[in-house]
C-alpha cells in the first residue's frame, strides 16, 4: 500500500500558474496524494481555480513560512510532506522517486533541485 504524500502549495495571486502546477500533481505515478493549497489572500482567481483540483484550499499569511507551516503541521495527514511553489511543474515520477529514495536510504528529509525554465532575464539569473 502506498503511503500518503501531502503536497503543500503556497500561493499569492498565482492564477496564471496554479493550474499547470496542480495538473502536474494529478499526473504523478504515485497516486496516494493529498493536495493542500495555502493562499495568502489572493485578489485573483487562484483559490477558485485551486478548488477545481482539491477541497483543501485555505487562507493563511502573511509570509510563505506561515503558509507552509500551516499546511504541513495543521492540515496535512500524509506520512510524507512536500513543499512546492505555484509556478512549479513536477515531472510525472518525482513523488514516486522521492518516496523510494527516502525509504531506501532511511532519510528524514530530501531536497530536490529546481530546474528553472524560460528565456527572460529573471530565469537566466536564477539559472546562473
């Protein structure tokens, strides 16, 4: 039986990104997933779009750390937890690979390097 993975997504006016992020979670090879969106009082359609993918949509702020702590400590029910940002897109097997790595190496935490896409100056600076 697969252990549950709680994926906590922090948001603030992310209507342009949130659906691609949530779709990438739905396409995971690991299927026992709980999606938690913790929003910082967005004024756009972020929460509305998020509710199309999960009932677990909450308001919390003011900082991302408060959002993450709330999602993982107060809401999550999974054995494993993962923090991601709304502009991230996960490869289809990343949750499965993470759980396998944690279990095979008896780890308590794992950091996944982010690949920054795009041709803009900010994307180039972040890749540098």
